[in-house]
């Protein structure tokens, strides 16, 4: 899209929004991911939310990707129900490079990081059955979270409610041998609130060699110490005895049989095993109406064994951190100034061993590596009401990330290497919000951020593992956006934005062999686009919502490792158009029925733009009815996914060797279940 047309569409939307706005009520949704409690409508940056009804109602709650597609700017894929690989989450192009896990995006669960000190996010331990609220921060203010802050995703879990004791039991089953059981027990006893969640999940998988079993246990307790202070404690336990990995397919294999596993993955029994244990706390204290502070802390341990077709990765990881946040509000004449000061410290220690994979068993020890990562950040954020209609917000953050590693190679020859890398950067952001009418919010902003390589990305180089890659740089970017939020009429909410992200030294994956990547820096890249979000209440208890994203993601200056100039090529893994649309009917509180449509445009699979996955459209149905039985509620539900049995590629592995780019999505499948609350 040419720049003139790009801006013209935006200003047409702005004019329409202002002309149609009425004196109505803004959506009562509070955002905390900006480190300030503000309503979604009042924010001077783009953000999105998904609430409990759209997270837990008539859904199997398999992975976060199931609900994040409801937010424009977010491209979330579950990689074909492959539990051996985390969901792939991309926000405005950030996260496209990941081979596994979530990168370039900062993840939080009840204020405690799900992202490690090096920027690697592990989302597999998150139980969506326990989540009541999700926030996504996409704009410039996200850079104030440090070295992996292309975007922020904040998950908030349920509390125990107001009754002394309440219990919920949810059982569901469906295609591909899937069954899931979830038990919740919670309540409020004087100043003590508690919620315990237990979940078990099993599936044979829709592809050959893709079965998995997972178990979760989550405890959240909040103690009201005084009227102005509280302490919340978390315990998260995750056990994955096995998750088989079917691998990605070639184009020929996909067209012949999309349910098959990649031959090498099956022959060598590619799989993973994980145990993760984590505790955390959040202490909040209000000194006065205008002064408060928070202290967060966490400690976790992760044991991981991953069998790729060629090697076996075995590591133990300790991770821990403490965060401090001080909020103040001042009056300057008739105006208010809000300030936030903070300190984040995150640490990670990892002991890794690498073996040959010999027919699915550990073979010869290749190397060991003992690594440490330290991440320290100091930040400040200010928000000032210049007038009743005009607000200015901004902030800065200094970050320092240190890596050190002792590498010991035993085969094919002895090599002992010690290395370290250090990255430091000062991020900043400035945003502005203007309300020409009560229910119209015009906003704009710019931010400067950086993203470091993760530990595993520094370990691997074009010549293979061997200490820390001294040539890999941190990427730096500018994030620009402008938008309008408007309440067009009662029950109709519109949020539209345009964005531009310009990056230097962007990290681009190249595959050494199946299951193992190394990374190089691209010279310059650009991502620009439009996001459109609309919710609308219709007559006869009908409703609709729409989330649409248009994005151009391009290499502006990039000579690849093959010596060929790739400037002007599209960045692989990022579709130009994505759409999520839902149409539903809710005539009473006891009945719900809806149809939703997901569309994703063609994506390129390699830097040369010679291979691609075609566009697809998926239609899903769901319905729920609530029965009253002896004073208790029983929800019976069903869901049909991919109603028309579309054969499609849900995600690609960028620049994979041997043309193994394609990760198929499941055909027509269903889920049924019931949830009893008493």
C-alpha cells in the first residue's frame, strides 16, 4: 500500500469516528500492563484484551493461541496442535524468528515474568483453564520492559470468588483421543482468598507421532494484611511426561499426507520431557491515596530433555528475580502528574549437556555448557494532564544484559572455551492522547527499543555450537503508531491504528540441521500496517466482533549468508492480511451460540521468497447451554473446528533445511464437555 493511501484510510476512519461518536459509556476494562491502572479507552497507546467469557466458555483451553487471535496485530498459531513446540506468537512482526518458545515478546503471569532473563519465553507451563483476563500491549510503551519487549502479554489468573467455598469441575473430550479434566477449588475466608486449580490433558495428536500428556497444578492465595496492603503468593507446577514431535514437512509430503510425521523425526523418536516448578509473590502497599509501591519476587527450576532428530538437549535451569515499583501522583495546579519508578532484576543459571540422538536414545556426549545470564533494568514512567483533553506520557529504561558461558566439547575433538557477552541500551518512549469529544481518543507515540539474542541463539553459530557467538548483535528498532478509539454508539466500540517499525540488525534464523538454528543479523527491516478492531451489539441479542490486520514486512537492506542481496524481499513467517470475525447469539444468560472465521494470507517460508504457504480460511462453531440442577449450574458445550475440513499450513519454519517449512493444521475436529459449578 502506498504511503498516501495508507494515511488516507486512517484519516477517513478518524473523521468517521469523530462524527459518529455519542455520549455513551466506555468499556469498563482496566489495563495494568502499562504499569499504571487505566481503562482501555483512556490509554495513549494501542492495546487489546480478552476476557474470561472468551477464554473459558466452550473452549478446550489448549494453548494461548486459541484466544489471542481475537486481538488485531497478533498472529498466534498453535503449530498444528504440536505440544512439543510452544505456540508461535507474533505481535506486529516481533516473534517471527522463533524456532521454539516465544521470543521478542515479554510474557507475565499475575505480574511474575514468564520470560527468562535472556528473553526466551516459556509459555507451555501456563494453564489457560486458570486464566480470566489477557492483556496485550503493542505500542511504543512496550519498550520500557527491556530486552525482549516488542510487545507485552499479561495473563491474569482467577481468584477464589466471594463465597467461603466454591468448586468447579470441567471435563471435555474430542477428536484425536483428546481428553482434559480440570478441578478448581476456591473461596474467601475473612481476609484470605484462595484458588487451587488442577488440570490433566492427553491427546494422541492429529498427526502421526504427536501424542502428548500434560499435568498442571496452580495455587494462588491473597492475604489482606491491612486495609491498604496485601500479599499474593503463587505456586505453579507443570509436568509433561512426554510430547512427541512430528516435525515440519516438505511441500510434497504435505500435499500427499498432511497427517504424517517427518520421517527423520519419527525414526529418531523426536520428543520432549519437562518438569517445571515455580513460586512467586506480589506485595502491594498503599501509603496514601497518591503513593503506593509493589514488590514482586519469583524463583523457578526447569528440567528439560529434548530429542531433536540429530541431537539430545538436556538441561537444568534455575531462574529467579525481584522487581520494585513505586507509584506517585502529584497535583500541579489543577493538573495531575503521575510518576512510576522501578527496578527489575532477573537471573538465570543453566547447565546444558548435548548428546547424539541414536535411534531415539542418548548417544555420545558432544558437549557441556554452564551458562549464566543477568538482566538488570532501571525505568521511569510519567503521565501528565496538560489540559482536560490532552495527556502526555513517556518514560525511559536503562537495561544491561550479561551472558557468560563455559563450553566443553568432547566429540569429535576436545575444545574448552569460556566466553561472555554484554549488551546495554537505554530505551525510551513518548505518547500523546487527545480527546476532542468525550468518547473519542486520538493517540500517537514513538518508542526506541532493543532486543538481544537469547542464550540458545548465542550458543549456535554457522560452524555449530562453541561458546558464545561474538558476531551476533542486538537488534534496535523505532516503533511508531497513531490511532483512534471511539465509542460510536451504545454497545459499539472501534479501535483503529497505524504502525511503523524500523529495525536495524534484525535477528534472522538459519537452520543448521532439523531442530537446531543459528542466527544472523539483517541490515535493516521495516514493518508497517493497519489494525482494526470493532465490537458491535445487534438487535435480537446478536453481537459481532472483528479484528483485522494488514502488514507489510520487508527486508530493506540485507545480504544473506549465501551472498545474495535479499533487500526488498518479504520477511518469512508474517502474513500480509489476517482476520478474525465472530458472529454470535446470546438470547439468555443460559444459552450461547457463535460462529467464528479465521483468515491468514500467504506467508513466505524463506528469505528468498521462493517457497510459501498458501492462504487459508477456517470456520469454527461453538454452543453452550446452562442447566440448573438442585441449585447448581451445569454447562454443556460443544465446539467444531475447521468446519469445512480445510487442508492448510498453520505455520512455517523459516529457512528450514531440505524445504521442511510446513507445519499442517488439523482437519475437521470437535470438542464436547461439561462444567459443573457448586
